[in-house]
């Protein structure tokens, strides 16, 4: 028949298919090329047999690419897959033209072509192909056919990769049901379906469904494949990520314990008939009767287990290759997510150091990734307590230096790093400037942070946990307090004025924050001798206190006295204006504290000074008489108090003497009793010794007599022996 006969070409095609299915696609490629060329020559380029050969040749190239991918040779793999795509496209166009989109042969090409596109990460292109394939197989072969099952599975995988989780879940459920029916619950393919569905439901936050599926997959894979298998470790990681994600969502929603879960579930049941969609804030699938702490602890154990096994599996690799392995990197990152919410900073620190070392080797020191790791390590150490603050400072400093170089000094992220650095310095109490290092002082860093934030943020306040927060205001306050502590009042003044204006604008002049800032600004102005400003501030404060507390309140009187004292200074002498304030203070002290109070006496003395200064002698004589009377009464009070104290001290001394005598008598009695007991003990000991000596003497006499008797007996025996 010859090599170009159709029967010969069919035999070549069948042989090539057998060889390809045996896992030898390179050998099958040559035979399929021969069959394709022969069929094109004999039948023409648009014959159905030609399209079958093109399909099979594409399958050969796809299989070759899979082998190259497994060996890590992605360049060669992509080149071979490009050839496979060329033949798949030819087969698809031809079969679509001959049979239509829903024919079995067309759907087979669509399915294999979609598989190739998925492996290349082109799931968006693969979706319409595999969707049509599912429809065609269902129509031509029925929903129970193996081809239909395979297409359904592939559609679920593609949708999952595209992030269309709700659609993917429907198809993956169909795939799982069909696979369980066909192969049983314990088959490897069923376990793979369970794992895919669990991962999909993880993304949908359906914890109550995804966690049991992942647990089942993990248990079965551990039993069948062993814990060291990559598929088993992947399931370990998926389950840990699921637990971490659930804990984070529940923590954000304020659900921490099983009782809260029950309450919310009951509330949702009550609200289910309501038309208000806002009532259903939390999907029912999210809720599970677990604690956040328990979920995080289990996730930590799982991630730690996975990391240990990955380290063991990659032990033969060089350290740099092992640390940069994507599986190891992902595992360490996931482990951070489990440790940090538990505040397990001591456990997280060595992992942060390991991650930092990897980034330094992989990217170098001056890289954004490395700088982020420096900052993460600094934050971790900073939370380990006061003893580790200085260690954290070193890494904060390296973070800021690197960010300045890589990101720029005005970059928002750099400013955030610098802000954290300043907070660390304040926590250590490093507020003093070191001579020669003024540019590296806390004051310099605070000014830099504030200037940078001023360019980016407006001074807007927001409320959180019943406290007021604002990035700018916080650092303005830090800087003002620092300058005040260094007695740099002139430098602190503009920051205090800025704070005061801000609080009065956002709230009002009576707000607590405005009052606290006003007090600081008043002290600052006093230190800089800005008496006019101090006068205005005191008058303003006096008006506020009169309106809120009343004219006779003690705080109002204190403010009156402070203003009057200010008017008594040489720089701002206003004697006549003082008089009504002094009278008001004196009258108020009489009522509030009483005429005998020392504070009232001070008010009398100051009132007298003002009257004398004004030359109002008549009033001055009356006040002076009161002053003398108070002093006389005070002297009498002090004498009585001194006498009372003297008597009290005498009583105390008398009681102490009595106690001393009683203690001496008790001590003498105790010594006598101890001596008597010692004498008795000595007598007893003496009698015991005498008894022992007597007994020893008797025993010695008896022993001597026995020895003598024995000697006589021996002598007598010897004599008898000699006589015989």
C-alpha cells in the first residue's frame, strides 16, 4: 500500500497516540508529524482527519511542556507550549467550521486548549472555551459522562483562578458530587476535589463549610501521602490560612467567644424577615462556634509544622536557595499573621530576623523589601518591653536611613518610619540633645516628622474609642512638651499657640484639651515674660470660669488672685484695678475657707498692701486690725497646738517608758527561765553520764571476771592434759 496510503497513515497515527499515552511525547511527535503531512497531501488541509492529527500533535507539545515545567525549565516550556497553541488553534478553527461549537470533537479541542491557557495563566481566555465545552459535552454525551465531569472540574478551576468564587463554588460542588459517586469518598481524586472546594469556600468566608472540608482533606492526605508530601503541606497551609482569616474577620467584628456567636446568630434569625439589608451584616456561613484565640493557636501550630517540614525537605539546597523558596517565604509570612495578633513577639522575633536575612541576600540592603523587614523587626522588638527598646532603636535607625536613601526624605512611608523611631526614643526617655549630635536629636526628628505630615495631612480630628486622635496634633503635642521639658519656652510657644487655636476652632474655648493647652501656654509666656499675653489669657480664663463655675467658686477666685498678682508686677503695675479683685478674693475666702484659714490670711495681707499703696488709710487700718487679730489668734492656735503636741509627746514618751520597763522585765524573766531550764538540762545530762559510767564499770568488771574464769579453765585443762 505504501507509506502515503490512508490506511498506513491511520496506523501511524494510532501508533503515535499509543506512544504518547505511554508518556513518550517526543517519539510520538515525529509520527504525528508524518501522519499530519501525509493526510494533508492525500485529503487536503481541511479534512477531519487532518484536524485530528493537529489536535494530537498539540497534545504532544503540551505533554512535552509539562515535563519541562516540572524540571524548572520555563523558557523551553513556553516555547513548546507556543507550538501546542498553534496546533490547537488550527484544530479548533477547523472543527468549529465543520461541526459547529457544540460537537464532541470541537469541545475536546476547546477543553485541551483551555487547559493549556490555564497553565499559562490566561484564565480569562480559557473561561469561554471551557464554558462552551461543558455545554457541548452535556448536550452530546450527557451530564454523567467522564468528559462532562472533566470539563465541569476544569471550569470550576478556571473560575477559581479568576476570583469568581461564587460561580466556581457551584461547579466545584458538582465536580465533588460526581467524583464521590464515581470513585468513592476515599479516592485521591475525590480528596483533590474536596481541597479545591474548601479553598474556594475559604475565599467566600464560609468557614463552617471550608474548615471541615480542609480538615477532611488534610486527614486523608496525611494518611495516604504522608505529612512530608507537598500536597499534604499545601493543605496544612490552606487550613491555617482559613483559621487565620476567620479569626481576623471575627476580631474586626468584635466577636471573640462562642456566646457572642450564639447571640449574633439568634439576632440574624430574628432579623431574617426584615427588609433592611443592613441587618445582615455578617454572612451566616462566616459564623462558627470557635474562639479567636483557639483559631490563632491552631493556625500557629499548623504553620510552624509546615515550615519545619519545608525546611527539612529543602535541607539539601544551599541556604540562600532554601530561604528564597516561595513555599518557605509564604509559610513564614503566614506564621507572622498568626503570631502577631496573639502578641507572641518573642516567638516572632527570630522569624523576623530570618526574613530580614533572606531579603538582604536576595535584594540587598538598599531595597524597599529589605527596609520593610527592618521596620517589622524593629516593631516586634519594640513591643518586647523596656529592656529591648534600645535594641529596637538600632533597627528603627537603619530603617529610616534606608528609607531616606531609597524612598526619599519626604516620602509618606519614610515619615511613618521616622515617626515610629521618635516614639521609640521618647519611650526610652532620650529627650536631651547630645553635644555634636544636634541633627540626630529627638527634637530634630520630631520637627522633621511634623513638617512632613503638615504637607500631607490637614489637622482634622477623628474619634476612636472615646479618645481624640490626629497624626499632626499628636506630634505637635510631643514636640511642644519636649521643648518645655528642655526649658526652651520660646521654641515651644508657636506649637502651643497652634494647638490652642486648633482646639478652640474644632471644639470651643472651654474644652478640656483647650484648657490644658492654655495652662501650658500660660506657663510658657510667664517664663518668657510676655506679661501682656499672660494678662489677656488670664482675663479670658476668668470670664470662662465666671460663666461656667460662678464668681465665688474656688477656681474662679484663684484666677482672680493670679490676675491681681500679675498687675502687682513692675512690668504691668495696675494697682487701682487690683482692688475689686482683692476684695472679691478676700470675701470669697472668708465664705469658702473660713476666716481662720492661712489662705484667707494671705488674701488679707495682699489687700492691705494694695490699700496702703493707694493711700486709703481708713480701710487699711481696718484690714490691718483684722490682720493683727488673725496673727494673735494664730499665735494662740499655734501655742495650743504646740501644747497639745507636747502633751501628746509626753504621753507617748511615758507609754514608751512603760513599754521599755515591761520589755526589760519580760527579758529578765525569760533569761531566768532559760537559766533554770539550762540548769535542769545540765543536771539531767550529769545524771545520764554518771549512769553511763556506772554501767561501763559494771560491764568492765564482768568482762574482767569472764576473762579470768576463761583463763583458769584453760589452765586447768592444760594441767589435766599434761597429767595424762
